[in-house]
């Protein structure tokens, strides 16, 4: 995997670049739709690729390991073939999912023992077998196994956690270096910076991970309940240390405003379930602000969902019609809302890239953050 930095904004730390993978180029900044179990919910792969132009999607090792199982994926020839997706895929290591199973998991120096959320069966994740599972899945970009600390947590716990993550990283990177890709194309490996909301731990973690000759780096453990101002502070601390010639991935973030703020601080890659999950529940993101399509005020509003256009070249679905579908529980409502939101998030990244190249990102961001925070 290679990363080419193309432009930097003059007033902020925003960057535009290109990541080259075995399944094609990724223009940054980029948003990765979340396809946890091998599917972006309510969306066909054809729609992702042809209608809204997704460059890369995200899968999750924890979920894919449990179901359908990596043996099935290997038999299919890897996740790309299994789900009929020809563009890049990134897989999360499952660390966040194990973290979310707080009552059903035990962390040790060796790794994590947990109970499946599906049938209660016991399983063990280690830094080594997580690399092996991601080799079997065949992701273009693999993530290191880490512990995601809860918020809030005290400094002592956060220190213990980040040191454990660093020891796991050493083992995981060794396993990555000693194994090979299974499907004829290269796989990159990203270490993850942790450290909760403590500047000293975030700084130390960033300095630790850059010791490894990795193709990119991620920032984890944010957007877990901490104030946004603290999240931005942690991002600033870490990006000031991470190398400029490698992509930077802020995991699990976030809202459109969060992403613009993070781009201005030097982040290149994002993923989040907000556009899909919120879309299914009737929350829509537009260039004028946020719409709760369930509200009575949209009942007889026959204007387009977004006045600036929708993803559908030949069809303008009205707010009234979409509200009817969502209120009625029609599957088509979830599909349209999801596609709309994903389209908007991808447009926002493309527009950010354009403004960075024009050298006006900082001014544009100030205007957009006001609009995008508005409830219509």
C-alpha cells in the first residue's frame, strides 16, 4: 500500500491524498461505509459502487469470525469474492466489539476471552490470531488488536490499558511480518493509538506506534462519550506526532461536523454507523442541516429530501413520501434514507478534498459547520 500526499490547506492541517491498494486507489479525505458483517445495511453493492461512489467499505473481524466464519470466507476466496465487492476493504480488529462486551469478556496478557453475543459460546482473541483471521478475510487494510478504554476511566487504568495495547501491537506486528497474504494482493497493517483522554498517554502512544514501519496509523478510543472538545484536543496531539507521509484514520467518527473538524486537524480516513443507523431511524443529513423525517411538519412537504439534489439521477423522492415510508415501516424507506445519508457523507468528503485543493478549506469549513449543525 502506498500513500501520496497531494495538497495541504493553507489555513489548517487539512490534507488531500491518494492511497493505492491492490483493489484500486482511494482519494482522501475518505468516508468508509460500515459493512460490519459483509454488508452495508439496506444497500446493494451495486448501489455503493455505481450510485453513490463508495471507494472503500469496512468489515468487522469479530462479526465475520463468528458468522459466517473465516472458513467459509476462505472457501469463497476471500471477503471480496464472498460479497462481490471489487474495491478496497478495511477490517477492524474486533477490539471495540470486545470492549463493548464488558460483562461477557475477560482481558489477560494473552488476549481476550469472550462469550459470543449470538449463542454464548466461548472464544479467544489474541494479537496473533486476529492477524491470521484478517489474512483469511483478505482485507486490504488490517487493524492491530487493541483495548478500547471506556469513558470516563482514571489515569491508572488508562496507563495499564495503553501499555497492554502496545505489548499486543508488538506481537501483532511480528505475526503480520511473519505471515503472507493469501489471495495474491498486499495487505497493509495499521497500529492504533490509544490513551483515553489523557494528553501524556496519547502522546506516548503515538510515539510508540510510529516505531513500527507500518503503512498507516489509526486513532482509537475516541467518540465513546467524551466531550467533543476533548476529542479534538486528543486528535491534535496525536496528528502532530504521526508521520506526514502516512494516512491517518480516526476510528468510529462521526457526525459531519466531527469529520470536518478532524480533517482540519490532519485526519484522512473515517468510518461511522451514523449515516446508516440514523437513516434507518429517520434522521437525514442535508447541506442545510438535519431533518427528522418522522416529524409532522414533513407530512405534506413535496420538495426533494435535499434541495441540492439526491443520489437518484432520475427520481426525486419527496420528504412527504419518505416520511410516509418511514412511518409505515416500509423497507424502501430505510433504503432511501440510508442511501441518501451515505451519499451525503461521501459528497462531504469529496467537497472537502476539492476545497483543500483550492486552498479555501478553512473558510468553507466555518460556513459548513454552522449549516450542518442546524436542525430543520
